[in-house]
């Protein structure tokens, strides 16, 4: 699943700094085409089955590690291309980013083709893996020691201190490995935007078009700021408040998550005969809160695995994002409540898939990829992670009164950035431009709340905002992920990419 599988459950979201480059300033120009970055197209790697089946071709673009030193050390950015199906109506190139941060995207633009419909025919569909990720020049961290499973008993403080140790360990393993101390400061959203422009230049294109979701939306806004004259048709889906730090964004999601839980609880109460979680919304919520309180004393044993309260909160957050997951969440909570009560439980497919996600190497890779950009980025994401662990603990405890389910997660989950050494190589990106941009956002997005999109919309003065009245993170092309589409959003995005006409005014799409 393109949107739902983005690793947002472990490391959070991204933001703009409201300090740094003055409004209207552009980024360092991408290096011009030379012998070193002339493209050599060939078959994609065997791992890229979808690309190869679609007849795509792959290449590598050479870019500087440090754009301030264009003659120094270089990196390779892996790109893919599916040529426009309608050469006579070809508009140019369309790039995309699936979010994260830390998401790879070599096949992402191709995956959007069913949603793009005839708009796809006008573009060469260009996928790329951001620097240090996927098939681009990689960065690795020292391997972790095998994790210690939760004991039979615990406490909120013990769980918190375990998270501090884990964050400190990840920071040390990444920064101290090989020559990462030299390389990691160049893992920044501004440099990914520069790499995108280098891809544009290497392809010989005057402009590029773009679709990005979540972190990819923020990346798209940064590109419009750094390269305003090279942005063609830009669509950003599910974006964040440009004035907030990362930690503030993490905290700010708490209220929206609790509201999403209440919405789900009302749904589950209407299906009490099936899930037996309560006949009213408050009763269902009480069942969830009781499950967490018990897990804070004694982790829930299921299928040979003990799940502590922080892990349960992560699972809840992953499933509360989309209203189509209501039944999956209810079934998983039912199994967990039974397991917590000591009843024998054979996990249903819903809970089994979540347990598989927890042990997936893709999750571990995503966590590392997210850390590289969150902690090495002085601009977007905006950092702002307090260095004193006690700050997280105090905020976590205070949040319990009004956000008993998600408050301890969004306030108390300490990122490895708190222990990251060094300073950013450059300041952040101040967003404020009139580049035409189409923004789409779900009104009840509890991952990046709607207010954040409004804040960015005010800074992108040439933008139009299309709102979907749904609970979702990501609203364009939902059918690609097996979710219920919002036809009005899909038509608007495709019409803009096909014909270049922004809506005359902001509007809200009717419920599908």
C-alpha cells in the first residue's frame, strides 16, 4: 500500500522551519549536464519487477554530496523512466515522492499510473530513490543488537526509559558507522530538492511536474521555494504547518488522533454484536484505555510475543489513519482485549498482519531512513527535538489528562535526533512564494492535521486547496491502495496535470 505503508508510525512527520532562506530565494542550481552525469539507460534491477514488467528503463544521475563543493565527492541517484504514451501530447516529466521521510520511490510514479489515467500519457513517469536510500548511493548504520523482548511486568517509566535507550543507540550506531559523520549532514530535504533538479537537468528538461504525499508534500513545497521557475505542475497531498518544529508537529497530532479514535469508537459501538467492545462510543474507548493501562503494567502476550503499551499505541495509530480500516482495528482490538484477559487467542488476519509489520526489515530500514533526514536536516524537517529526555517524560505525563491514548506516544516518543551530534550545514527553507500549486487534504487527517495544510496554503499564495471530508492520510489515488476513492479529488488532480488549469477557488469535495 503506497500511503498506508509509509513509515509514519515510528519517527513521525516533517515540517518547515520558518527561519533561514528569505522568501523568494532560490536554491543552488543543479550541476549542468556533463560527461559525469550523462545518463546511461538500461534494464532496472531484478528487484524492480513492476518497473521491468512495464517496460521501464533505469539509470543513475551523478550529483554532489555537497552542493557547495560541486567538484568534490559525488553520489548516484537511482531513477526510472516510463516514457509518455502519447508523444504528440507530451508535456514533460512527472516525478513523485511517497513520503516518510525515508520512503523509496523508484517505482512510485509508475504505481500512480492507474490513478493518473489519461494524464499519465502526457508525461515521462520518473521515479527516484532519494539520496542514501534504496538503490541510490546508500548509507548504512551499524547493526543493532538483538532487541530485548518486554518482560512480564513493566511500568510507564520503564517503557519510557527503554525508548530513550533505543533512540540513543540508533543515533550512536548511525553517526559512528564508517564515515557517516562526514556524510550524514548532507541528508537534508534541501539536498533532495537539489537532486530532483539535477535529475531534471540530466533529462534535458526545462521544468518538472511533481506529486508528493506527506513528507513528499513538504518536499514539493521546498522545491517550489528553491526552484520556482523550474516548477511546472505541482500537486502536494497531506502537508504540514510550516511554522512548527518536528516535535511540535508530533505533539500537535495528539488531539486529531483522539478525535479519530472517538469516530472509530462510535463505529465500533454500532457493530457491538460482532466485536463486543461496547454499545456506546465511550464504552469502546474505555475498553481501549483499559487495554493500555493493563499493558503498562503487564505487556499483552499474544502469538508468542509480548506487546507493551508503546507498541500498542503505534499499532492503534497506524490503523486509525483511514476510515476503511475501522473493521481491521476493531478485530485487532478484540483479539488484544481477549489476550490481555488471559484467554487463548489465535490472532486473526488483522492482528497477524500488524505483528508481521513489527518484525519486518522494511520497518527497521524505514526507521533508519527517517532518522537520517529528520536528524541531518536543518531546514525541513525542522528538527526542534529537545535534548533533555525529561522534557519528553513531563510532556507525556501531562498529556494523559486530555489525550490518554495517544498523548504518551506523540509527546513521549523521543527521536534519535535528541542525541544527534553536530549542527546543520545550512539553515532551513522559509516558505513564501506565488508558484501555482494544487493542494489536497483530508479534513480529518489525524497524521498531519488539517490546520497544518491551511498554514502552508497561506504561505503558498498561488495555491488552491481542495478538501476531502474523510478520515484519511493521503486523498489522491486512494483506489491504488484498495481504499475508497474520492472521485472529485482524482478528477481535479488529473485535470490539473493534464490541462494545467488550477481551480478558480478553494473548494470541498462532496462525500463519495
